[in-house]
C-alpha cells in the first residue's frame, strides 16, 4: 500500500526557470494538501485541493505559484520564474476526507527539496 | 484562526531519560490534535492523534500525549528515550467542525538525544 508519492525528491533550478513538483496521493484519498517548509521553520499550509477543484489557496503566494489536481494524474505544484527565496522543502499530503471522522488524518509524502541557484 | 506554540525549539536529553515536548494551541473552534516526527531529510510521519474520547493517546515508538482542554495543551511524552528518537517533532491542529482547511503547525522542537 503505497503512501503519498512525491517526485522529484530533489530539484535544482536556476533563477527564472520553472519548477514542477508532482504528488500522487495515497490510494483512496481524494484530498491533497501542499505545504512549504523553509529552513529553520515549521510547515506552512499553501493549498488544499480536491479533484479538479481548489478548495483553499489562502497560503499560496499571489504570484508565480499555482496548483492543480486534475481528474486523472497527480497533483502538480508549479512555481514560475523561481527566485532564491523559493528554495525550500515542499511537502504534499493527502487525506481520505476533508473533515470529520477518522478519515481526516493527513498523511505526508517524503517531500521535494527545491534549490534555486 | 488557529495557532500552535511549541515553547522549546531544542530539547537535549540523555539517553534513557524521560522527555516532555510542550505544545499549546489557540483556536476559536474545536480541533483535532496531532504530533508528527520528521527525521533528517525525510517527510513527516504521524506519531499520534487526538480526535475524541480518552484524553491520553498512545502513539508509535512508545510516545504518548495528553489533551488538556482547559490548558489548551497537548504535550508529548516518552518515559525513556533512545538515540533513534533524535528528530524534529511537530505539533499540529486541525479544525474538527467542518470547513476546508488543513493542518496548522507549530515551529517544531528538535529533540537531541545525548549518549
């Protein structure tokens, strides 16, 4: 039973390039979350998606960042024109349901470490 | 709005000694509570969770936590730590009453086990 799968695990981009991070939720999970962990800080919520819908993007920077969770395929976090400050670990998580009941436990992937040079 | 405070950024403890990692939260609604552990360069692993019922919850690796509603705390404890417990520990809360939001995390506590 595979957990939350993220790739790539490590990504190096030059300033101005685009970064795409992919996330496949656990089997049977239809809720996906993206978090960012900056050095020496905790995790910050970015966006919450269900299939084909963005439910809450209150933690997403207003520019250059976007996320999607298509009907088929993984969720994608896209960062355009990356800058050095985007260097961080990006974690994807999934849950079976949004809220309520035992299905609301959120499980995390191993993370994608983005380095902008 | 919710917030989580982990009072200690680092906790050094000798091997086989007991440890308590403190977590306090603030929320205008009822919440679920979680502790996650992160080993170096890895993702987060769920240690334990409080959803309802008994306020003392037991998790993996010998950890337990107690939910104290009056003190809005959810401290993590282990009676005897091992070198392999060295990691970053995150306390988190989530709205239990519905709505669309994820976890709110504390800044983490780095548990350092000394031989």
